[in-house]
C-alpha cells in the first residue's frame, strides 16, 4: 500500500502526463472532485452543495504542486490536508484576488482549469483520471463499501409503515455520519412514487405553504444513498417491505437484478462503455422489460472521484479500464503502478431498481463492495437460467 505522500505523487504523475500530452503548461483544479482526485482524497470544499471548492490546487507540467487560495483557508488546508504532501503556497487576502487571478500572475504559458476560470475548461477530459484507482484507493473502496452497507442495513430495520420519507432520509444520513461518511445523495420514495420518479427526493412539507405533502410509507419504500469519504463515492439502493407488495413487483425486482448482473458480467477490461451498454440494452429485452426501458433513466457506469465519472450510453468510447495513462505514469515515474476502477450500475424499471458498487481490480477480477448479506438474496440462477458470481440482496422485509 502507498502512504499518502506516495499516493499524491502517483496522482500528480497522472496529471503531469495529461499536461504533457495535451501541451499544457499548468492546470488549476478548483472542483472538489478533481481536487480530491489529484490529492488522493483531500478536501477543498466548505459549501458541500457546490461543485467548486473554496480553494484550488495548481499543478505544473514539471510536476510541481501549489495550494492556491485565500488566507482564510490556508491554515487548515496546509495543516490538515496538504502540508504533508510538500505543496507550495500561493495565497491571497480573501477580498484582494481570486485563485485564477493569482495563478495567472504566478504562472505562464498555456494554462487551463477545470472550471473555466483560467484558460480552457478541461474538466470532461479529466474523467478517465478520476476513474483510475491505485490498489491503495481500491482498498479504501472496500472499507467505504462496508461502511455504506452498514449504514443502509442499520437504516432499514428502523423503517415502519406510516413513517415519512424525510424521516427515513434523516436516518440514512445519520447512520452515514456515524461512520464518518458524507451522504451527498439521499433519495427516498414510498409506494407509488417509486414508479413515478427515478430520482425521488424525499418529500418534505414546505415551511409555510405549498402543494407538496409529506408521503408516508404504506407497503414498500426505496432507499438510495451515495456515501463519500476521502473523495471516493459508493452508491447503493435497497428496498424495505412494510406491507403487501404491489402485483408483479417481486418478479420485476428479481428480473431487474438479473439485468444488473448481466451488465456487471459484461464490464470487462478491454471493452468500451458503449460495448457494455449494448449488453445492457439486450439484457432489458431478454429479461422481459420494454425494449426502450433504459430511456427512462441513466444506467450508471464508472465511479471513483465522482458519483459517476462517465455515464454509459450507446457508442460511448470511454474505456472500462484505461491502459494509456498508466503506461504514461510508468514512463514518468520509472515504476509500475497497478490501476483498477470502480463501477456503480443502476438499471431500473417501473417500481424497481438494482444498484451496488463493485471494484474492478487490475487483474480483471471484481468485488461487490456494497454487499448486504444480512438481507435475502435473489435467486439469480433461476432468473438467468445459469450460474453467476453476482450477488443481489435488494429487499428487506419487516
């Protein structure tokens, strides 16, 4: 395993290789996801609902790294986040300048950024770097997955008929926080809302007046959580049955888990996301869903230092496991660094969904990190008509 400084050196080498290939002289990273990606999980945000953090990191094509931010953020960042990594400092008074302004004065040449504040916005081009994970980061994913699973399985027994969606969301966030995870996405839908909305924010009554009413659980509820720690994100969806399931839901839930299993099996090194997506579309059809059911929601894809680093779709050329940038890192560092990736597929249909996070190791093996063995498993042999290594446990019963 790499220590935090060694991990930082690898992450900087990835960015340095990117800069050299693209003929850029330096990059200003201000988004929270890219800041975490470049530093191995460090935090630059204050306002957690913003993509852009409160300070930045500047990396040159020579591999030098600098904190660029105001003097409010500098003491904590340099003490608790960047100090041990050997970063330089380019600071300014909070009322006197901006990170882009300071970088523009301090550095020269063809400069770019991840938010458009300095030169071209290259955020989209960094997606493949956000998806590449060292073995140290894959181990972090294993631990994060366990924490996410624990938070979910601690939440489900507390759900009962008559409980409001907002109260369920509060429990999930609390259980995540107890395990020192942020929960940047919390979706909860009870009963008919599950079929109506693919991204169901939990209903909460307005402070004064409004048409939205809080929805209580009657028979079943869907609980979705994205858990983040050290910049890495894991996603998990589970259901809790509190009464009689609507007709056909049990069968549909088994079949959508079958779709998920087929997509996971198709996620292989050497393939593109477009090729995997072709298998996804075929899986819906072969398991009895409408042929265009996948139109109603994105199907997920690679994760890492973002909820999804790239969404899979027809014809997408993004690689399942990139080999080009690891080769460039080897050339720069003079040593072999093994990289894997992580994926969170989330096929869905009316009233049902399947979602877990799994890691793809450098040797091509896969591990679901959000397993919940406390819950009953779907009989995927019956669903698929053959054996599979995939395990799905989507439903808890009162």
